[in-house]
C-alpha cells in the first residue's frame, strides 16, 4: 500500500514537472522565447508581425522609414532612427537605413562630449586660448583644445608664442617693454626717441612765455591808467 501511494504520487507530479521543464526550455541561437515557446528571429531590418505558435511559424515585416533593427530580433516594433540635432552641434555622417541607425559627428570646430558607440550624441565648441597662451594641443573630434602659457620673454595672441623683439640687436631703443600679450616697441634712434620730449618741453616753455607776456602787458596798462587819473590812488 505504501508503494502504491508513492507510485500514485509520482504519476501525479511527473506531468507537472515535464510541463515546467518545457516552459523553461532554453531557445537556440537565432530563436527567442514567447509564451513558453521558441520562435525563429526576424532578420535585421525587419520586425515581428505575428509570433509563431504550435500551428504556424513567425511572420516578419520590413521596418518602415526612419526605423531600423541592426540584428536578428524578436521585436514587435522597429527602433526609431536618431536625429543629428544642430542644437547639439551635430551633423549626419551616415544616414539611417532599415539595418543601421543614424551616425552623427560634431560640426567643424567642435568636439564630442557624449558618445553612443560610433555616433556622437552631443558636442561643444573647441575652447580658444587667451592672449599670453598658445595652443599646446589642437582640438579634435573627441578632444577639446589644450592651452598653455607662453614662456618668459615671449608673447601671443592666443595661437603661437613669439619672442619679444630685442630692440638693441637692431640698434634701436626700447620705448615699451614686451608683455605676455604684446611685443616690445622700438624706436629707430636716440634722436627720434627724444624728439617727442623736446617738442613737449618747447610747448611748455612757449606757454609760460605767453603767460608772462600777458601779465606784463596787463601791469603796464594798469600803471598807465593810474598815471592818467591821480585821484585813483585815494
């Protein structure tokens, strides 16, 4: 009796175990599982229109415009093609097809800051170097410009460093030393350097002389009036 009960127990559970095993069956490569059944996948560029069942195989249809699938799949809907948005500083390098997504790249003078596979999602403009700096590394599609300060004794407008002009080596006189942003300023000879100072001094002397003459003239005029009117002293 004990043996019979166990046999009845096993015969009751065995179909359930088989059903569970079938529901958890692993599908082969190129198949996908749906409702406990393995269906063959649709090819790239297509999607599932109807899943397979015990009576019929899968039905696939091609992706429509602006959608795609890159590989074999069991998708009910194709994927939407990406857009290379100008607001993200992008342009198309490869248009979307039914088997591949759109590929984007940065606009000229920009570099990518967000990447998805071989496509750029967002880009920014290359940095510009400030006066007194030079371009140490030129910006690329995936890297920003790298700037560095110019060494002592040189200057730049933000591109290349240039040595300050040595006025003395050209037998000239330095009238303004060079800075990190500007070159030194030279004059041709000592006389031309002193000429502006001489002119300024001459103008000052002329102004002083004019003032003295005006004062003298006014004093002489006041003395003359006083001599003509003796009562003016009272």
